[in-house]
C-alpha cells in the first residue's frame, strides 16, 4: 500500500498539482496515524515504529556476510529510516530528535541501558 501511495505521489509531483499533493499527504498521514495507533496499542513498546524498523534493517545487514555493497545498503537503510522517522514525527507533532531522545530516556528510566544505547547509536548514522 505504501509503495502505491508513493508512486501516485511521484506522479502528482510531476503534474505540479498542489491540491492533489495536499490530498495525498492527508491520506498518507491518516494511514500512518492508523499504523502508529495499531503498533502502539498492540505492542506497548516505547520504541517508535520507524526506529524499530531501522534497527531490524541494520541487524539484518550485520547478520549478512560483509560485502562491498554493505556500506551502500547501510546508507540506504539509514536514508529510509530517516524518512520514516521524519514522517512519524511530523504526524505526531514532534521533532525527530525528540522522538529518539524520549525513547532513550524512557529506556534508561526502566534500566534498559543497552537498548537505550542502541537507540542513541541510530542517531550517529543520520
């Protein structure tokens, strides 16, 4: 679904129709809001969904064999993670760095220092 919206958005940008772009952004925001609510309610996790996805992507890259494409893959994963975090923060009315720091501080309060370090290390990739 997300890829379809992205393709439609790309076409709308090329048409220079601002009204269509605004409508697509509202649709995308609604979809993202629903996804955030479902994730927050079902998982009960403190880690925002985009951070969780980025951490999984990075973990998968490190588990794979190291190749010459690994730095490129890491940059792509980070770029997608940054994009997702920007939209997540925008929909939530927060700053992306604020989301990351709130997550890290919540983990520190729960004495999950290792997880807090992992969350903070994602910032270094940005």
